[in-house]
DNA sequence: TTGAAAGCGCTAACAA
DNA sequence: TTGTTAGCGCTTTCAA
C-alpha cells in the first residue's frame, strides 16, 4: 500500500513535510501542500492508522462487548453508539459473548491487544475482576446498564422505577391481580406501586426467575392465579405472549399485558411497554467515555454514575377495569 | 503499557528472545521461556497488536459495513460472523450506514485506514465504484446478499427461488388470489410458481415497491382485490401484519400470510416464513474471506460466487382452501 | 517552511 | 539458543 515515503519520493520533498500536510496543514506552504494532495489522490493514499496509533498513544478505537442475551435493545444501542463514535472519528471493535465458548475474558483480550482507547462493557458480575485490574489505566472503561464495578464509570437504567411505572399503570386502571415474571432487582418497583396506592402486595403473584420462563410455568401460573394482568421482562415477555397467543387468550380483552423493554414485536402487536430512552443512553455513554479519554485525570478519579429513567409507552394491551364487579366477572 | 522491551529488561535477555517466546515458543529454551512468561504475567503484559500488524502485513482484522435497513437478519449474521471470526483470531470493526449522514464511502475510509485484511459489504449499487477501485488489492472484499460488483467474491441468496417456494406453498393450499408486495428481483419466483402449476399469473395482485409500504396502500389493495393470501418482504411484512391486526383481520382464518424473511415477531405470532440458513451464510462468508486472505492469488482471480437457497418454515399463518366454493365464501 | 533523525512496539534475517 | 540490527509507517523534536 502507498505510504508517506512513496508520496514524498514523487513529490520531491521529505516524509515529514508530507506528514505535516495531513496532520498539521497550516504550517506547510500552499503550493507544496496542493502538490502533495494531488499526488496522494492520484496514488490512492490512505493513511495507515496502525502506524499513527503506534506513534501517538491513542488508536481512535473503542471496544464494545455485547452479552449474549438476545435483547434487541442492545443492538439498537450498539448501532447508535457506532454512529455517534463514527462522527467523532472513532472506530468500533465489536465482540459478542457466547456462553461456554467466548467469555468476557476471551472477548477482552484481543480488544486490549488492539490498544483501544476505551471499552464499553455490560458485565453483570465481577468474575473477571483480576483481569480487569490488569487492564492498563490508559484504557478507559464504562459499564452500561449494570454496575458491578465501583471503580468505573457507569450508565445504568433505573429498572425498579421503570417497573413501578408499569405496575402503577395497571393499578390505575383497576387491576389488582398482576402476575409478575422478572428479575429480583426490579420487583421492588412492583411492590412500591402497590404500597403507594395502599393495596396489599400480592406476593403469590410474584415469580422471580433468573432462568428464562417456559410456556409450562407460565400456563400454570395463569391457571393457578387467574390474573387480570401480566407484567414480564424482555425474554420472558416473548414466552408469555407466545403462550397467550397459543391459548387464544385475547389481549387486552381477556388479560392485560405490559412488557418491560420495547421491541419490534411489541410495537407491531400494540403491546404497552416500558422503554428506555435510546438517544440519552447513547449520548451519555459516548460523552462519558470520550471525556475521560480526552481529559485524563491521573490519580483519584471519582467514577461518574449516571442513572437513566425509563418511560411508559402506552399502546393497546391494557384494559380499563371499571369496578370490582368487572374484575370478578373475568 | 508494558512492552517487550520492559519484559526483556526484567528478564535479562534480549527483546527478540522475548518476542520469540510469544510468537515462536518452540525455538526458545524452556527455562528462559518460563521465566519470560511468569514475568509477563506479573507485569500484566498484553501484546501490542498495532505494532505487530505494522510489522507483519496483516492486522487480523476484518471490517464489516451494515446497511441501515432494519433487518434483524443482518444482526444475526453480524453476530455469527463475529463469533466465527473470533475463533479464528480475527477482530471485527463494525460500521453502520445512515442515510444522508454516513454513506458507504464514509464508512469505508476508517476501515481501510485500519488496514483490515478483508471487508464484508452489503452494497446494492456501484455508487462508490471509484473508491472501491482504489482500495488496495491486499484488502479482500466479499459481497454479502447482493452482487453489484462482478470482480469480488459474493455470497447471495436465491431470493426468486425462495419466493417461488412461498408462492407455491400458498398455491398448493388452494390459494389463487395472492397479494404480492416486494422487490422486483423476487417477483419472478412468484410468477414461476403460478406458471408451473398452470395457473394464469394475476398481474393485478403484484405490487412492486422500492419504498416501504404504507398502511394506506396496503388497506386499499386489500379492499380492491380481496386476496385470500398475502405475501410480503421484510419491512413490508411488518406494515402488512400491523395493518391486519389493526383491522382485526384474523390470520389465517380471514387471510393467509407468508412473510419473506424470518423474524422474532413472525416466530412469536406463528407466521409462516421464508428463512435463510444463517449458519451456512456465516460459514461461507468467513471461509471465502479467510481463504482469500491466506492464499493470496495474485493476478487473474476468478471471483467465487456462492448462492444459497432459502427455505420455508411452516407455522400457522396459512389456511387450507379446500375448493373454489370456499374461496368464494371469503 | 522544510529536512534529518529518533523512536513508538514489534518481527525476522543474519550472525554468533 | 540467543543477540544484533534494520525496518514496518508514522509523528515530532531539533536544527537549518
């Protein structure tokens, strides 16, 4: 590939002059510069970012590690982050996790090797604490959606509050028997919604699951508790809706439904959801990371902790329950 | 960050010995090697891929450019390609296109600058032919799903054949009035299916659209033609299904439906689809690309052209139309 | 305004 | 088995 040296030969000037023409054009004579540019164009020169990065101590590259969880939101976030980084002249190295095959550590290694300027992670545990500690402080790290490490910057979503929003939306419409399938860290919002309205929390309707929900478990729960509404998280929501469709349960006529996390199918089917502000997330991630990179503060860094509030998108999956009588009739 | 030089000082040997310990361990004495490794571990050494790539002439990096079309299949492909590349010690630089903001050319530049060993593109035109021509032959290019450039390797899907599969599935079940919304390159399959069964092709039911379908257009078509079945492509499918849900049209009781391209929502809603073999695609892309990289054949390269056959996934969105009588009753 | 020279971290040919 | 040396393509002092 054509290098500065090749250009310099054809231009009859030194390599440094050619270099300056690209990286510091102001200090080189118009004429020389024009000549260099036209020769560069003619020879099809593209700067070698590898060499440049080696010399400078930044690579204009960010690494991101996407967990295997099949959440479309991650992809939206990925896309938006890449778009924003591109505008700011950063490249993105992407690595996906795969349980049992590619773990965080395996994903991290090539990224560190590539001497990225920053890394975006979604870790939900400190399993690789030792490895993380070894990553040079030069490489900035920001945690997205989770906060296992106190020492890094983080952008997280206030999921419990989001869940409260969802539960309250249902409560407000007269629902009392709301079946909950989700993570333990969010259930507090569900309980809070009941308490704030002065209703007893129906603990028997709370299913805290760390593993994906199955159609069987869901059907059983439906039969056992006769809920008027269902509130579930991401992957669980898919199982729930699929099971209900299979059983010809109409939404919202038979059962009302809110899904935590927006998705394509929820939009298509008119399911009310709790969504996350994509642009806000992107903005915070990129800003936080790049600010750290451009203004490196050695020594005691206080990690930035940004919390983002989810919001409710009302569609057509929640029915208004007028009275207790109505509820009994279900 | 700690370098080979740092290690060599602490180990009391030369930089080359340390280098060999990592890249060619067989030719360095056990003892020396062990010492080097333990010191490396202790000092937290991670090889600098930038420097290595500069010296060698490959970067173990592939670039991929994802079009803005909101097709989940691209993402699945992306994920699988990354997973496979990771296994083979390649990193992936991802760039998304954004109409009017980031075009192919803008996406390509940093990737070429990063001196990737190969590029995966989804171009559907030759708009950037001149720029492509300038990309050093050292960087291998493979086109995925489309084939605008004759001179590069390509992996494409036999979409017309896939469409024939879909149309025939409907025809077989007694449907004759199949509304088609899709791209012009696939419609031939639709026509072929009719012809093969000896039915006249209902040209009035064919809507060839290059722009996304709107709910209005779709509703009108439904009213005008009273189809018994609908056959649509990717994004059009979403509009179609959403419109039908909105109008309380039952699938398949009122109208049968097949969507070209599988998706999450299709799975959830039990929609019969034409799907693409993800693993086959991934395998071919990665193999084709890496083979080219590892066995560079200078001079007249005959581009590889791989065609992949889509397949039908039958779910529950196609109804059996027993007789003409049935059809009239619709 | 330009050039010469050193060096970023690594590899590889050559010599020892 | 190891060390010396040159060089990948670039930037950046320092000097001219």
